[in-house]
């Protein structure tokens, strides 16, 4: 794959329900200005994580990504836990993408239960992944373009409207900055409101690390990986922060929720005929594309674990078309969790799914930054020179340490939100079980790959 594939796969993995739907929750909790600040923090952390990942990916351009870096730099048990955390991230994210798509379908079919759409979408994506993976890179490139076009449309048209150019909108359209001050002040829920949204924001940025998954299948990794990293970070900063700024300045703070996508609300207020319906369709397509990307990653991560002997061998079996079918089936179980969530309480359990996926994302990011720290330190202690590095993350050791601490703070923050705190109750024991299982099953001294 070339740099363009890497960039668009990363963009495709990132742009999903975290931006199109849960951004409404972020504004509701942090306030309009607080949401913008939260996304700026998220973009900064993504840059630091991507810089760390870039150095690791150039040093070890292998398929399978983060768990191999962690196993080499920290220890095989951490690599094992990281791999299962990343599988959990995408497996649960599947459920959130299906649920979000089902919620948006109610705009047209309000009498059809959300779980029905979840089942339909799960069947479609499973079939696509089970038939062939030959065109995955190219198809995700074009799917991602649709999402990017939707975000650019929001930023350009919404931004122009905030500056006063909105010929089709009704009277009273807000001007730039008018909605930032709420009746409760700039930060309606205080700084705590911003803090508790950071995990949801980090989840919105999850997927950027997919570049590392594809490192082993990249032509000229020393050139293409750093190029893809820089391009991805810049585009995420523009698209995510730009989109959230337009939404926060357009949609009244009191009207934000998980029931309707803020993107649909913005285009509805612009008064463009059928724009909201078109955008609703585009967003559903985008969500399913992110789910498709997630299901692919889940299955390949399980296949990689089985190939290393860290998962049942059956998960490493391939069909004649080269599809790890059993790994695909197991990974779909996370998506089917959306059926339960959509029956019980779609919006509430959707946030729980996002929080668990966010916890897993942050755990993987912590593993990446820690792996970079220990990798660089070992490299220098062995007599290596900075000039010998194919790609060098800046500001070592400040950058990986800062990124690691910000990830820890985000996990502490969700403890103040009863709904999101579920992620801690589930995620921390999950990590503990991974470490315990590895030490019991494989022993402390097992070498990587044995």
C-alpha cells in the first residue's frame, strides 16, 4: 500500500460514530467551548501517540502492529494484553457503530426497532468480510472519501452560514461565537464536564493507529509511514476541530443529544432541500464503513494472535479465499452486543459501548507511548545514535511521558460520570485477566513468538 491508502484507511477508521453522533454528547456535557477544547486536547494526544507510533513502525515494519512493539520493548505479557485490548476496542466499537446507524435509521423508519437495523447491518458487513478482502484497501479509500466530503461540506457550508451567508436558512441563524456562551456560562458543568468527555473524544480519534497495523504491508515504510502520520494528524486536526467548532457554534447547547446526529441538525438549519436526509444517508454509510474497517482489524488481530500461539489455533485457519473465518465470527460477537443494547436502552448503552471502546483505545495508546519510551531508552543505552533512527519522534522523553499521563487523566475523569464509569469496572479487570492468563498459560520467560 502507498501513503494515500494508509492515510485514507486511518481517516476511514477514525471518522465514525465518535464524530457523527457522540459529538452531541460531548457538547451536552462540556458545553460548546468545552467541547472545542476537549477535541483540541484529543488532537494533541493523537499527534503525540502517532509520533511515538511512527518511530516504532519504522523500526519494526511488521504486520500485527502494537502488541509486537509492546512485546519487544516492554515484555510479552504486555504485548499479549495490548493485542486483546485492541481486539476489544474494535469488537465493542462494532456494536456502537451498528447502534448509532440504527438510531439514525429511525429518522425514516420511526416504527422499526433499532435492534432490527443492527441485525441487518451486522449481516451485511459480515457477508462483505466473509466473501473477499482483496479490495479492502481500495474500497476503504473511496468510502473514506465520502466521509471526508461530508465533513468538508459541514465545515464549508456551516462556517459560511456562521459568517452570515445562509440564503436558505430561517431568520435567527446564529452568528460565529454567539452560541458559545450558555445560560450557565462558558463551561456549564465546570472543568469536570470537560474532563469526563475526554474519553469519548479519544474514542472519536480511535482508528488513527491503524497505520501501524498496515506497516508491514507498506512500500518504503521509512518514507511512507512518517508521511502518512503527519498528513493524518493535520487532517484530523482540521476536520475534527473544525467540525466540532461549527457544530458547537450552530446547534443550541440545550438541543444536543445522542438522539440525532449534530451533522443532520446543522444541515437542517441551513435550509438546503433534502440536505438533512442526504447527510443522514452519508453518515450511516460512514458508520458502516468504520464498522467494516473494525471487523477487518478484529479478525486480523485474532489471526495474528493465533499465529503467534497466543490464541486458539483454530482462529488462525484460513478459507480458500484467505479469510480467517472463525476469527471473523468471534469478532462479530462484539457487534452483536448492539442487539442487546438497542433493546434495553439504545442511547444509554450506546454511551457505555463508546466508553468501553474508549478505555481500550486509551489502553492501546498508553502501550504505544510506553513502548516508544522503553524502545528509545534501550536503543540509546545500546550505543545507538539519534541520527541512526529512520524516523525520530521529537522531544524525547517529554513527549511519550506527557501522552501517557494525559491518557491516565482521561481514565480518572470518567470515574466522575456514572454512565462512563462502567468502562473502568469492565476494562480494568479485563486487562488484569489478560496478564494473569498469560503468566499462567505461557510463563514469565516466554520469548516473543514462541
